[in-house]
């Protein structure tokens, strides 16, 4: 059961591995606080819609399932949008149209179609949580890189006398502005994707290497395994 | 006259300075998945232009004649997405019945379009910026053309890339595509300031 949760964070991370839901990830990742808000919204919508779809899966006819899923998702997005406008107006202004665009966020429809419409309630619930948390963590990473290098600040929620903005000495006077602009998001995600690919490949080649070493120790007559087993 | 001129400006701005894909990042998922070959990109691009133009018009009419009149503007994205999903389904059925050639070329892309955020995004931006009917039409068509332009250019670059260059292992696939898109976005930033739309 736990694996249903954890796979969304690492092995099937929506942004870095299966590349779903990139539009909001690119657009709102200019400030850390936006990433937090967006993550919370997505987790809520994902949970609500996966629970509903998982419960209703036997009643929805096959042919019109996509429109029905979208209507369910859109209702939850409306809830998030209205709540955000009421209780966090500045966040809602920052995220702008992208809260409403959660409706067509591929993660949510993708999980509904691939998972919730086939599995039991408890599994769908864990899957939704895992995917939502994985999305939020990825968004936090991207926005932290973009904000620190692109504007030299870290913007968090304002609590009491703390106004929520941490200035980074040195960087805040001369930031690499391009990272805060549109192209920066694409470049940062591109390089992060490459990093995660590389990590994945290194892990895979290590397991191959270990297996070869084990088989070599078990049967030494088969000859030495080829060096570091493709450490490319 | 000025109205027509403004619509014309909106049309060009939507293609170049405010390209919906490269400045608003809308429609990224299908952009990454389908930009492998020029032929399929042209197919998807055409489908997007057609659906985006038509749904912008329908959504404009629905927004101003139904939602605003009955004061239920907060239901706008449910209404818009239903229009888009229904329209796409309808077009798919019509194409399937009438033209095999067209269905083979565009039909397979139509289901992808329902969840293409660029379509819904264009409708939402249109009502948020309070365009008139004519500018709304120009915006829908321009955004579609801009999106198609970006995906076809990307497909061209990726085809060349496959033949000519050695991409580092970790970057192959989505990584290099995203970085190319970033560089394309930098290039499109050169258009900024030529026309500004509000």
C-alpha cells in the first residue's frame, strides 16, 4: 500500500519523470510561495476528484467518461478558486488564471483516467496524495532555483512581523534576471530533467554492475565482468 | 476602423509577442509529446488552430449572452470546458463520418486537444482581458497559429537534431526539448515591445 503513495514522489514523479502538468509548473514557479499555493490547490483537487471518480466509476458510462471526469474536476477547481480568492487574495492574484487551469492539468485527468477509474477507493486516495506531494515538491525545487538565482530572494508566507521575503546577500542586487522570465523556466526544467535522467541511469547501471559482480563471485569461471558495466 | 486595427494588433501579438506556448507555457504536454515529426506536428497544429478559433467564438457568445446575463460568471470554466469537450467530440464524430483522409490526419489528435490547456487558456484570457467579439476571434485564431508555429518549428529542430548531433545521454528526449524551447522563448522575446496588447 505504501508504494502507491511513494511512487508519486520519486519513481513516477509527475513533473520530472512522467512529464505531466508542466504548464502550471513552468508558469507559477517564479516565487516559492506560489509553488506552495499551487501545490496545495492541486493536492486538494487531486484528492477530491480521485475519491469521487473512484466512487462513481461503476455508474459513469464508458463513452462519456472524459467529459464526466472533467466536470467533476472543474467543480473542485471552482471550490479552490473561490476559497483562494476569499482567504488568500494576493496569492490568488499571483497565480491568476493558472488556478482555473488546474481543470485541464494533465496530472489530474491522467490519474483519473489511468488510476482512479480502475482502482479501489483506498488505493486511489494514496495515489492522489503521493502524486500531489510529488508535484508540490518538484514545484518547490524549480521555484526555489528560479527565485534564488533569478531575483535573489525567497518569498514565503508572511507571518506576523516577518514579511515573508528573505533576501540573499550578493544575489539580490545583481540577479540573473533571465531565470525569472519565461525562458528561464524552460531551461531550469530542462536541466533538472537531465539531472534526474542521469541519476536514474547511474542507479540502473550500478544495479547491473552489482548483479554482474554477484554472478562473477558465484561462478568465477565465466570470466571477468566488463569493467564498470557501462558507466556512461 | 480603430476596432479593426486593434483586432489586427491582437492577432499579431498573439502569434509573436505573447505566444501562448512560449510566454504562457500553455499546451506544454502535447507540445513535448507530439513534436517528434513535422508531419504529425502539422496535423496537431492545424487541429489546434481550428478548435481554438471556433471555441473562442462559441465561448465568447456563451460568456456574454448567458453567463453575464444570468450573473453566473463564476461558472465560467465549467461552462468553457464543457463547450470545448463537446465541440471536440462533435468535430471528431463529423470527421469520422465524412472524411477518411482528414480523420487519419487530424482525428487521432482531437482527444488530445480537450486536455490541451492552451484551448481553455485562450478562452479564459479572452474574457479576462475583456476583448470585443472581433478581437476575441482574432485572439483565438492568432493564439492557435502561434502555437502551431512553435510546435512545427520545434519538430523541425528535433528532426535535424536526430540526424546531425550527439546529444548527451541524460538530455535526450524531453530534456533537450525543454532547453530548445527555452532558447526559442528567448528568441521570441526579441519581438517583445513591437506590439503590446492589454
